[in-house]
């Protein structure tokens, strides 16, 4: 593929570092859903190394993806970490005995969780920590106060938020500098569009969760199949190209356990969409 990935897809600056606008998510590494072990750790490590070799320097990790397997795998695959690699680590949830995810009840729990992740990653500092929603039991000021305290201690680089409302994001910015926000957003589900528009205006990176709509948009018989065939690309590439075209603040992090799919995803940055093609996509997939 011609050129380097940052040059081809553009970058977004987070904490003074230029981050590739197309990253890699780790949720798909287990193949069997959240909170499960990778079925093929060797292949997963190959995907991680190949992504970095291709120029990807944004990797999305969530506590709901696995019981620290992902951190250990990332250390084995990528350590020592490249200087420009941004690990975006999501936390702030606890798994209850019935299998439900719930916000941590107190800031002290959140501190312990972050410090545990640091231990597994063999890092002194989390480059970017995304709080996975606010706990209803603790004021937003207290939750962000803990994160800004850990910033001053040097244990957190940048602060991000995930699964929050626009009002919560606005309130959060009165207590801390917010680098990123993550929400479900793709060609099918655009309910978070007000959040995206706000993030773009405020120069906050917007990380779309489920960028391929749990595979619906990547399906060979899905809503993008015919247009993708006409363009000579895959449906997944078209869906990712639409996201990259939608806003310069969007940072998709599609996950995969396939070197082939990884290369296809990365190649999506080379697809330029015309205004008529964007209109066609909007007509093909109705807004909610």
C-alpha cells in the first residue's frame, strides 16, 4: 500500500501526539464475546503486531473485553511499546455475580482498577483513560476529581469518556480537560450525532463504538453490498470510509482477529467518497 497510514488517513492530535484516525479495537480478539479468553492468542498477537507495522498507533482496550488477558497479550505482542503508540484504556465498570456490568460505586474502586491495569500492562502511566460512564452513586465532580488527581500523580495522561450524554460531557468539561468521547455510532445508528457535532466543535476525538453495527454493515448481503460491489471494495471498507468522511474528529477502532480483515480495514482510508455517493449511502441506510 502506498505511503504510510498517518499520511494517508490523516491524524488527530491527542495530548500533543498525532494519532492515526483509524485505530484497532481489541473486543473481537476473544471471538466469543466479552469477558472471555482469546481462542488463538498467537494469531491475536500477530494482528496486533501487524496493525502497528501498518502504522496504526491507537489501540482501544476495555475492561469488559476480558479478565486482563488483553493487557497481558498486548504486553507480549508489543512491548516495549513504540513511543507513538496510544493505548486507550476504558474502565469504570465492575462485573456483578449475575454477569451484569455496573459502574464502580466509589472513586477508591476506580483508582484500584486503574492501578491494576497499569500493573498488568507494565506501565507507569495510562496514556489515555476513558471512564466508562458515570456512576449514579457519586457526583461527577468526585469521579473526575479522582482522575485529575491521578493525572497530577503521573498515572494518567489524557482523560476520555464513554457512554455519556451530551449534558454529562458538558458538565465534565467544567472539571477536567476531556480528550475523547466514545459512543455507539455508525451508518445505521446515528443517535449520537449531537454528541459527535459537539465533540468536533470542541476538538474532542470521537470514537464510534460498533462502527460496523456488529457486522451488519460488513455483511456480503447487507445494506452496503451492492454499492460496495460497484465500487470494487468490501462493505466494511465502505462503512469505515463513510465514518472517516463524516467528520475529521471521528476515530474508528474496528476490531478483528484476521490479518486479511485488518488489511482491508486499513485500506478503507484510501477510499474517497463523492457527495453523490454519500447521498446514496444515506438513502440506502435510513436514519433512525
